[in-house]
C-alpha cells in the first residue's frame, strides 16, 4: 500500500498558492504574521533536554562533590534537583535568581508571563517539595539505594510519620517512609514544613528519575492543587495527551498478598516460639484521621519483641507494617483499611490466618463500599478475574484501568447529583464481579447535575422521525442544513438501513441531545478539541446513528446507519420464552440480534468484528442495547431538502 | 500554542489540501477548504488551547474534513470528479500511480477519508475515529473494506 502514500505525496499546493495564502493571511491577521516561533523552539529544546539528560549520571558527579560534609551534600543535592526540575519545566524563565542555598526556585516562576500556575504560594511550595524529593532521591541513589515504592505517592502524612520512624533497611533498598524522611529533611531545610502544607510527592518507579512531581493541595476534596512541574508539562509520551494520574485500585490479588504477608508474619512468630493473642486482633483498622489528615491513629510503633512471649494486635501490626508490603501500602492510602482474621484455639491464641480483606472506604463518608477478601484455601484463578473498581474515577482513567484488565469498555452518560461530571457513577457488572477477559464493562459516566445550567435545554429525540427532530432544532433557532445519502446497506431482515444525513447547526449549542434509549458509547478525542457522542434510535423500522461532533460552532450532527450490513449469512437462531436471538456472519463480521419475542422489538445488537494487526487477528465488540421503543408511525417521509 | 501564518502554511497547508482533495476529488474545492480552515484557525486560535503540534494537526484535519462534508452537503451535489480532472493537473509519472489514483478515487468518500488518514497521515484507527467522529469499529470495518476493494481493483499491485 505504499503506492497510496506516494499518491497522496504527489498532491501538493503549489508554491505560488502558498505564497498567496501567506500574503493574504498576513494582511488579515497581522498579529500572527510575526515570528513567534521562539516559544515553540524553546519548548522543543526543553523537551530535548529531558530526553537527553541523564539525571543519574549528573547526580553522581554532584554527589561525589558533596561527600565531604553533610551540609554540602544538601546543597549539592538541591543543585542537582534544581537541574532536574529545570529539565522538566517547559518554561523556565530566563534570568532567574539564585539564592544562598543555590536554589533559584522560589522567585523565578513568580515572574510575569509564566502561565503555569495561579496560586503562587502553593506553586512555590510544590516546587520546593519537588526539589526536596529530588534531592532525597539523588542522595539515596548515590548511596546505592533504591526506593521500594509500593504506592507511588508520598503524602504529607507519611512525611510526618517518617519523623518518628527511624528504621533503616540495610539491604540496599529504602522504604517509602525513609524516602519521606529524607525529603522532609531537605524540605524543612528549605523552610517548608509538611505539617503546614497538604502535599504529596508523585513517584513513577518506571522512570529513570522517579520523582514525577509534587502537588500542594488547596482543596483536596475538590481535587484542586498546584503541581510542580505543572502536570501539563508531563504529557510527553502519553499518546492521548493526558497525564495518567496515579490511582489506587485493589483486587483479590492484593488481598492475597495481604494474606500471604500475614501468614508469613504469623509463621515467623510461631517459629520463634511466640503465641499470637487473638484478643483485639480480629480487626485492626489503620484509620487515617480525615480531619487532620496528618497522622495515623493507631499505628503505634512498638518493638516486635515482647516481654511476655505473646504477640498482641499492635505487635502483629508492627511486624506486618515492617514488611513494607501490601499492608504498608494499604495503611498509608486513606481511605483504605485492611482486616486480618485469625483462626484460634480455645485459649484465644491464633492457630492460623483465616482471611485477609482489603477494605476500601468511600472517600467522602468513610463508609465501606468495597472489600476484596482472600480466604485460606482460595486459589488464584487468572481465568476468573474481577471487574476493577473504578467508581468515582475520571472516565479516561477508569477506561484505561478497565482496558488494562483486558475488558471492552462501553461508556454511557447520565445525570447524577453526587458524582462530578466526567467521573464514573457505577459500572455494570459492578466492581469485584468475576468476569472473563474480553467481556464488556459498561461505565456510567456522570453528566453532572441535571438542570444545573439554566441555559441547558434538553432536546429529546424520543422516537421521533428525523424530520421531527430537525423541527425541534428549528424551534430552538438552530439553522440546520442537511442532506440524505442513499446507501445499499440493509438489515438482516431486509429492512433499509442507510439513511444518512448531515446537519450543520450554527447555534451555540449548550443542549444535550439524548435519545430515549441507551447511549451506546462516547468517544472523546480531546476535551478541548472535539467530543463525539453517539445516539442510537429506531425510527419506524429504520436504524439510525446520530453523532454530535465539534466543540465549537458549527456543530455537526451526523446521522447514519451504524450497522453496515451487507448480505449477511444467517447462521443460527435461538429462542427462549421471551427472546429470539439470531446470528449472522458477514466475512470478518458477526452480528447477533436479539428480539423481543412478543413485540418483535429489537432489544440488542452485538457486532463482533475481526481485523488484522501486524498479522495477528484482533477482535472487537460493540453491543448496543435498546430499552424503549417508538410506536410504528408508518412510512418514513424524508423532509424536502429544497 | 499558536503558530504564525508562515509556520502553519509551511507545515500544514499540504496536509489540509490532501485531506480535502481526497474527500472532494476537486482541486479547486480543496484549495477553498485550505483557505477556510486557515481562516477558522486564525479566527479562533486563541481559544483553542492546543498544546502540541500533533493536536494541532489533528484539529486542522478534522476541521478540513468537516468542511468537506459541509461543502458536499450545502452544495447538494455529488462530487464525481473525473479522474482526468485530477490527472490532468498532476501528470502522474507512472501507470502504477495512475492506477492507484483511479482505484482510490473510485472508493466512496467515506472510505477515501479513512484511507487517506491511515495510509498517508499514518494515524491509528483510534485517532481516525476521533478525527472523523466515528466509532472505532466503523473505522476498522471501513478500512478493511477499503483495503479489500483496493486489492480487488489493484490486483497485481497489492504487495506494493
């Protein structure tokens, strides 16, 4: 097919035409005639810096210089960290000032012209915490230690806890807590106390420089924060242009890890001759106080060794916590708790681990809303994974999580008073439900509160003919132009499928266009560019698919048949009490139609198609479910196009 | 990110033109589309909040294709540009390319748009779905059918 590329390559605007265009547009838009490419070049150069710089190598050079004295290590570390964040910043203003600490971060970005932040204090704090975390990483790296990251976020709570946690792992690795302690040391040296800021350090262990950014929250409940580097500048490498924010999700596998850890601790204690008391052990919640947000209520660090040869709840917790594994991760990720259940003898001493539960609480109310349990004797069966919990997550994050679990995703939109717009209200099947890979998970995405915007009108497409719908548009002062195209697409039962029309609507659309049956899917390109929503309907026996496209006027409503069925071959028919299911095949495409046996209404259409990707056959599935039906109002009459 | 007049014309005018030509099969209409798209860009570029050149290119192509649909719709005419019209102006230098052009132009416009974006612009099916405002499955099936049709028409060239 390279000939096709050659073909298009040969099509070019002539140089004369281009020059004429330039001349015309320079005159019409003189503000864009000047060379403003400096911004772009700066950005490209900065991006090159990121790619070409090798922080570790530079770190070593700096750190060797800093071995002589601890104070010098601090300064050197800060200088290196400064270098790293400079490399990550897209717009480091020229002429930034260096303070006595060798740190030029506090002033530079407060200059006018830097559009990266709105809240100066929080942005500067984020920048300093980023610097501190980078310094800590640099310091640890040069001492040959790697961070063992269980979470990917070091938050203020961990930093404060780390002030009391002095354990050092001699195995060449350091826990997140030790990393937090060193970060805290650097931050306080720079005048930033984690107790005064709602801060979190985002790590990405896959990166060469794992300190991704630091965030300082203005309003955690609303998710409002300043980030350094600004997260817009971290988009590199993400093909959809968005930053994949770290979110915690748990599965039964995590519960198994927790179970294994508890079992390991239990067996180690038993091997050393200890008895484990079940008193107060049945439920140990690591509850993080949501009001202060800065300490853990009942994680008291007691030595594991006991004077009475009996391990109590706190001591067992301590040992679990010291493993630095799943229990540790859960303990530091509000609103998650865990529960270890023991089997016990008549004397009240544990004889084994009965189960381990990961308990996820509602972020707002702290009510439990999901639990993953692993019981003794359970067998991990990858063939029966469960639906990940993505409730409350933003739709694109949720979609990625579901897809990464090898499920297909269908997005549906609906109003919801409590879930913010763009976030997942619920999934079908629900989180935790065992589901085979390749099956479809429907995510219900909140459109926000209904009627919240008084300018928003509802254009209902409830079973009306296209002409009626267009009439509704006209009534709302949209100018609509449209054209019908013929097609030879027909449905399996011979019905005409291919009505297609293009409608241009010049009004400033704040309306949402809905159908009276389920919205099948939503494709989002870029929020600021274009969103496309699909609406399916049955009109007097016709299938139609409407797509509203464009984020700025003019908008386009494309309506066409969705199923491009051509000469399908009937394969099979199944009947039960209520439904009839018919199977058709057309080459690489399979179509499965389900009808209501009594009314004849079509209930769902499943389209499965196969295609080649690098010689391997891939399969995709789209299923559309219809829940309401219009009356058959006779033959469809096309509006006069005029 | 805002580009200057010269930058955007030097970098993207040909892309817009090719997209329009592939859709409309008419060189004059395609030139009009370039003009329209540039006009739209400079009129609203401050509001677009486009951050990368890839996004800008996608926006320009999408706007161009929407404009093509608009032209087809508002003119209410079926553009059936004779192959000779384009061929006369392009003077393809080999029979093979001519055959390919004929085969591509013979495709329905919905297939041509997909072929252009996939084979020339080298977008993935997901991106094409976003640019054209179609479900990914539709893009995949159109691409597959377009390939089948091209293979049929270009029997003997398919490995090229």
